[in-house]
C-alpha cells in the first residue's frame, strides 16, 4: 500500500466518507482539524494569530501530506512558494512552517469539496498564479509606483526638512554634500 493510500485512508477515517453531514462547510472542518488561519486583531492591527489546537491525529497527517504535495508540480507547490516569500523567505524557518500549515488548510478544503460534492479534483496547474496575472496591468502598476513621489521625501511631509538632502538634489544648498548629519528643525517649523 502506497503512502498516499495510507494518508487517504487515515484522513477519511478521521473526517468520515461524507464530511458534509458532520461539517457544514470547509471552514468548519478546517477549524475542527486545527489548520484554520489564526486571527488576532486589536486596535485595527493584525497581530500574530496561532491556529487553534485541533484533531491531534488529523493535523500531523495533513502537514505530512502538504509536505508531499509541495514537492509535486501543482498549484499547491506554487501556493507554498508564494506564501513562503510573503512570510519572510526561504531563509526564515517560521515562514516555511506557516506556509505549510496554509497548504495543509488548502488541502483539507480540497478534500472537503471532493468528498462533499463527489466531483473529482482538477488541479489548476503550477503556473496558475503567473497565468492569471495580466502583464500589462503589472507593468502599469510598477511604472506608477516608480513615478509616485516617495511619502517621506515629499515636500508636504513634516519630516522632509529633517532628512538630509542628497548630494546634487534640487533642494540642496551649495556645499550641502560637505555637511555632515541631518539639520535640526524646531517644533514650530513642523506645525
């Protein structure tokens, strides 16, 4: 019996062959399994949210299956790559762990939909994220970002006068390149 068959049998033994009877949605199943994204917000700021403790038998199976899935040429591998880069890069071990939990969540959502609807899963492909991006729109966005004035270097920003002008910049007085350190500004100038 292959590893995939063992994982499939163990997952079905934990959630049942018809999870739609017990879990009203994929989010309900993910919450019960303990792979739903954590959420901790206070004063409008998103802080570190830990996933809840879930089924102690299902969660390690999903994580192991997710590690196997990211080594295949599928959308799950592309999702893992995007998430790791978004969480801090490949040199950051917690970023890999967060990303693999997110892939385990995606895998459980796929499993719920396949078992609840009875329809087979069709992978969107490893190039799903690059294929759906419009290159012209991305070019326009990057050009607009380059042309936009920087928020800190704009003349209307109160800290503008605190930052030393670069040598040869338009606002620099003659001999500014020879000055060392930022010029001090009084509080009345900032108001």
